[in-house]
C-alpha cells in the first residue's frame, strides 16, 4: 500500500512501470465532504484515534480469506473476456505500453475477490467491468501525444471496454448450480 500527494512531490519520484505493476489497485480518494470534515474534527478533538488502532483480522484469517477468493469460479467466457480486455490495451492507438501478464492475473484475482465480497461463488462480466479501471489504470502507459491532448488513461480504458465484446452473463454462469 502506498499513498501519493500529487501536490508535494519533493522527495518522491514516480515509480518505474515494473514497480507500479506490483500494486493491485489504484484508487483516487479525493477530498472529504463538509459533513465528513466535521466528523474528522470531532474524532480528533481530544485524542488521536489512530493511536488506538487494533487489528480487525488476524493474519491467518486474512490468508484464509485470500485462499477462499481463489476458489471463486471464473467461467471460460469470462476468462476470455479478461484476455480480450488485456490484449486490447496492447493494441489501442493511444497506448504506448499495454497491460502485462501480471496485470491480467491481477484483474482475474481482483474480479474473484469482488465476486466473493458480493457473496457469489462465481465471477460475472460485470465484476470484471467494475474492477478493470482500478486494476489497469496505473499499468498502461498512454502515448505522449494522447497525454498532451488531455486524454487520460481512464478514458482510454473506457474506450477499450466499450470496444470489447462482453459475454452474456447467463453463459458465464452456465453449469453453476
């Protein structure tokens, strides 16, 4: 896990692509709402709750949950969908460096974890679509001319998702019962 403040970059440097590829997700949090800011001030008024943090899960239990996620079924047509998405990142005109095999595995495993969190023993195409941007956005490098035109990697991924055939969900869960 890492955080980066996009304003104060003194002492921080952009990570090389090979290191970025090792982060599972990139999530942009943004600023809290005024209501959340009020709650934050209230929580930190007299004490620092961060000093009282306790683990919410034991490491053995976390490893057990990770193993359970790997048991979530991914149908062949959903696997093919993941492969088509990854290959499309490598062929898109705005992309200089597409998603790696490690990125494909990350997308596969993140979709399995999302399905598990949603209480399902199988991955749907919607799980893949939901998680593709946080998994791949930091793993593709768009061409300089695209970036200069203000075209972001998120937009490129949306174009890719719009262009790749999505399997019908009933097909992807066929045989489940």
